[in-house]
C-alpha cells in the first residue's frame, strides 16, 4: 500500500488496483454540530459495568439477533442505496475497489455517528455494522482473486487505517466546514483534490446527510436498520424532509 490514512491519505490496496467497472456497486442552512441530538444516557448497574469492562456485552434494549439483523440492513443500505457512479463522476474518482471502499467508509461512518446517539444498544449496533463491513471487504477481495496472504496483510493495514479515518471524520464533523473539508481532503480525496467545488459539494453532502439521519427515529433504526441517502446533488436544495417511518412487525422484521 502506498500511503496511510493515518498520515492523511487513503491507500491503494496492493493486488487490487485494477478497474472494476459496475461490478462492486449499484447504480438552506444545514444543521451545525450544536444542533445535533445528544447521545442517550443510560443508567446501568454495577454488575453491567463490571461485565462490560471485562469485554462482554451487558443487557441491551432489544435482543442481539434483532440488532444484528438491523445492523446488516444498515450496512447493506450503505452499499446498495449509494449512487457510486455519481460519486465517481462528480468527485472524479477512478472506478476501482479503493474508491468503492472510500465511499462505503464515508457512509458507514455517518451511520456510526447516528447510532452512537442511541445509547449502549446503538453502540453495540455500531460494532456489528463494522463487523459486517469487514466481512464484505474480505469477500470482495476473494472474489477479485487476490492472493490470500496479500489479502490478509492488506486487511490488517486497512483496519488500522479505517479507525484513523473515523477519528479524522469525527474531528471534522465537530469542527466547522473548514475542518470537515480538511478531513475529507486528507482521507476521501487522498490529498489530491485541487477543485474546491468538489470539496464544497462533499461537505454539503455530509452535513445534509447527518441532518437527515438525525431526523430518523432512533427506535426505528434500532429495529429495522433501514437508511436512505440524499442525492449527492439535490435538484431542490430545500427538499431535505423528514423521512417516513419504516414498517416492521413484532420481531423487528
């Protein structure tokens, strides 16, 4: 790999830098940080604190299997409902596995930001979403015929860089637009974006998408994981409306 996200750039995965066209993807004032809902504070007993300090998961608001199903749906929404081709076009990104990963990472991160607001259950769901993401990345690498040794090595590096990117995005979203633009320039654009309009477009996209996710009901997200994404370029800039609540049965399906 050529560069590290930890040092401010994305990495080109060795062995899988070939073009993968259409194979790994489907086709006003925005809210500021101070407007974001605060995370849910849950009161837990001493026993729960002890077992969670030991690395185990304490009792959750909903059963784990419901949360895992919702987490899988949420991750699937990141890869099935995102218009990758529009990102490739508008951001002038090559149609490669690395570009797919950077776009997916951005959407997964926005889901994590939203679900962390739902207390302990939401944080558990975040862990499951990340787990499904890495399973998918590894599967796609195998489908592309990457050598198992190289894939394993790349997965370890990508994992470290993933958390570095998450940290950078977290700092960016808590900052002003200049701070967010800097984080996107370092990680998403690999420090190679020379067109300020592309950065402006992506900053606006992240801000409006975070606002849109915040408008979604937390209980619905925990039970269904159904997420929709705003277009990268809005036909009507004033059309960021509150989404409809999803429908699910008693089993959360």
